[in-house]
């Protein structure tokens, strides 16, 4: 089992990077996608937005994506540690992952309101230059399948290492998939 440590650590590092990348991509998809969808739906609002404001918005989107994704990744790593030793139902874990990322809708609302995007129910009239002081946006965030997949890879690896520590001779699915190096060698068939 001592030789399994480096294999596990290398695989865990790769799995964590996959999770970080999935969370970053999903953060960008939601935050930047909501802004882009509203700009496309509001050509008059976009036309009267100064270029300087668009440059500032672009920078803010990049910064908020990076900051939120890193914080959310940290929450998921903490959640994984909290689940250590346990094997909750997949649906329960999915809900917990969603809660760890739920602030994304609030962040998106703040960005839209800060840059003066009219509420979703307000018309995009060419002559309307007023500020919507209480905009309301339809924002519903659900983690993308890629985030849930990357999360399950991490959880599967953690389940595999626990199985290897308990009984490597009893090959669980997670052990076979994530740490097959922990399994005893399969005897070769006898020659006739």
C-alpha cells in the first residue's frame, strides 16, 4: 500500500485540476453568458453603452470569473473533506455542490445592476435612456454536467483510496476505475 501513495497523489492532483477547470468554465458560462444574452437581446441599450464602460465590464467579468471560481473550488475541496469517510447519495452530493456554487446567481445580479442593465421585463426602447433603479433578472443557476462529473471523479477517487486501505482484495467499482494499481495482480491462466 505504501507504493500507492504517489499514484493516488498524482491522480488526485489531476482530478482537482479537472474540477478547477470545470468550475471556472461553468462560472464563465453562467456569468458571462447572462451578460451576453442581455446585450444581444437589447441592441439599443448596447448601442448607447460607452466603449469605456464595455472595457470596464469585460475586465470585471474576467476578474469576477477568476475570483468566484477559485473561491467556489475551495468550497468544493472543503466539501470533499467534509464527506471524507462517508458515501452520501449522488443526489445529495449534487445538491451540496449546487449550494457551494449558488452565490453565482447573486454575483451575476450585482454585475448586471452595477452596469445598469435594465430588468428583464423592461422593453429595449431606442429613446429610453433612463436607469432602471430596481431591475429584476430571471437568474437560475444549476451546476453544469461537467462540474458534477468532475466532482464525482474526485469523490470516486476518495472512495477508491478508502476501499484500498480497508480491503484491496475486494475490488469495488471505484477501486477498479480510479486506483487499479491497488488491486492484486490477476493470475495468468495456466498453460495446457
